[in-house]
C-alpha cells in the first residue's frame, strides 16, 4: 500500500513539474472538457471508473460507523419493525426504507453502498451540467462542470458512498434546477413551482436536516425568483405533501405518537464528532480558493445578464443555508459536504473558463483532477492510523458474542459486525437523550413492551444505562440478568 501511494505521488509530482514543458498536453486535457459536446461525458465516466478502481482495489477503507448503523437498520426493518416506533434512530424515513430495500437485495454489502453511491454521483453530475447548459448559466456552453464536479466528489472517499445526505442532495439538486428555471421563464409555471416544493420535501424525507431547504425556498422564491402568493402556496404545499404522506404512514401503523415524540429530540441530542470542521476547511482549501476567485471574476470583473445574476444569487444563498445545515448536523463526518458540491462546481467552472488558457489554470486543473483525490486519501489514511472512531474495527475482546441479536448502549458499534440488532435502541446518543427525558407511565410501558417484544439476547451496557432502566422498570428483572459487568443476557 505504501509503495502504491509512493508511486502515485511520484507520478503526480512529475506531472505537475512538467506542466509547463507539456503545455500542449495540459491544454488538450482542459480543452477536451471545455467543448460543448455530450460525448465529453464519456471522459467523465472514464475518470470516475479509474478512480473507483484505484479506491476500491488499492486505497479502500474499512466500513464506517454510520455505514454499519445504516446496514443494521435496514436489516432490522426488514424483520417487520418500524423506525421511531420500534427503533430509536435519527435516519430519515425514506432513507430507512431505501436501506431496507438494499438489505433485501444485497444483505450487508459495502460494495452495494459504493456502487449505488457512485451511480447517484454520476446522475448528479449529468443533471447539474445539463441544468447549467439549459439555462445558459455561463457565456459559453461547456462540459467543464461535469469533470469539476466529478473531482470534487472525490475530495473524500465517503462522498461517493451511499448515505442519506447523498440521497437527499440528489433531490435538492432537482429542486435547485427548478429554481433556475424560474430565472429565465417570464410567466408563472405552476408545475415548476410545485416541483420545487415536492423535491425539497422528498429530500427532507431522506435526510431530516434538509428541512433547511424550506426557509431557503421561501426566501429565494420571494426575493430572487419573484414568486407570487399563489406560487409560494404551491411550493409550500409541494414541500409538505411528501412529509404528510410519511406521517400518514406512521399513523396507519400506530406509530405517529412515538414519531412526534422522537423528531423534536433530533435537534438537541449530543453530536457524533468524527472530525473537526477546521480539518474540513484545511482539506478543502484549494477548491475554496478556486471558487472564490471564480466568484470574484464572474461577479465583479465581468458583466452578467439579469438571469445570470439571479442564478448567482441563488447559489450564494444556497451556500449560506448549507453552512447553517452543517452547523446543525449530528454526525460530523465529511459525507455531509456533498451539499456544497454543486455550488463549488458553479464557481470553479467560472475560474477555468476565465483562467484556463494560462499556466495557472492548467496547473490548477491538474491539481483538481489528481491532487484532490490524493489529498483526501492522505487525510483519511491519517485518520485511520490515529484510530479514529469513524471507522469500525473488529474488537478481539468481544469474539465470544457472535451471531446473536444484541442491543448496544455504547459508542462502540463494532459489536454489530458479527451480530444483528435485537432491540429498540440503535442510535446511542439519541437513546441517552430519549431515556433521560421525563416519561409518562404510558411511555414507560411502551419501552417495556418494545423490549419485551423484541427481546435482545445480549445487552451491551458499559455505561450502566440499561442497569438504571431495569431499576425504573423492575419487570425487566424477570427477563435479564447481568452475566458479567456491563453485559446483560436474556434469561
């Protein structure tokens, strides 16, 4: 692995050093994607495939803690249980259903997550480039946004893996595409304004933090797109319609009360801080600089049409609301950065359109295409070597617990590598907040009923949470006994 990393870095270094002497080759690579020709997407696909082969075959990483939780959740829901009602977790209901579908088809397959994630990335790349072409966002039609977006998705390995954030951002992109249509059409379009809301509501169903799209949609619709009162109502109705259907689903399955109890708690429970946001800024400093220069050149030094000004304003507002969303997230991991990629693509493309003919532009293009994936791999290699809690590693101390239905009341999710979920508590920190809150007798009875119905064979309880719960619900003493400190077994 170290030898491959050394050779890859050596090749990249030679490419960067010889950029000036190979002026024609660098110019050809940049010009290839700059041309308005749909067949340039084949080059983007080749780039994605090559990086996928390198990452999966030579630079792969262990399964992450969120990925394992999603797999365990899909597996458990496939047994006929319902999220929020029977399982305490913060995954969006549509994502939970999607993970259940994946489990039915592939089981616990990390490769399936990687493959489906890359297909969604490819769709986003093609769609966003088509939107930028259709609404004449730039002065020239180009396929540079496609290759730029492909490179940005490889800033870290988990951006191209399946996640609720990636699923939700796919629909957010569809919604922003509809918003762009409002910048060029000179008449009210009921279909477009309704779709803006529907796509935003579906995105929120996949990833609950994307409720931030609602105030963004209202503000952007009124201030930039000039929504009439009728259009605003249509968008609002479209946003809440998918969410209403989800609540009706929980109502039909007698889980609406539990759902409404859990959802407000998602805002206040303790974060999983896998990485620091400072490290994210350092990791993304290069594309951020390119985006800032691209914005300055496009907004200040060059003239823009009224439509282009509106489009730029939409993107800037989306960046601001995205920052708010990042501050609110509960699993502080780099896969959430997918929300910034379309906006960064927008401004970085402007950089290359204006500076692509010079040596700085060509050098920046090579660094973006090849240096960005290398820096992301290096970043996570250091995280892996530092025993980051983001990655799940087999724990030799738990080898005696294998092939059982368990419930883990701990941050250490490695127990689920060889076992399946057997109880109602999956998200540990949300569970702590849930159990610490004041409860009525009816709610306590529901907890006991859930534990009694699901009957996890083993409860891992290093912090004594389950032990305290047994004291609150003495009837549990008839079901469980502490076989060793911190481990309870079903009698």
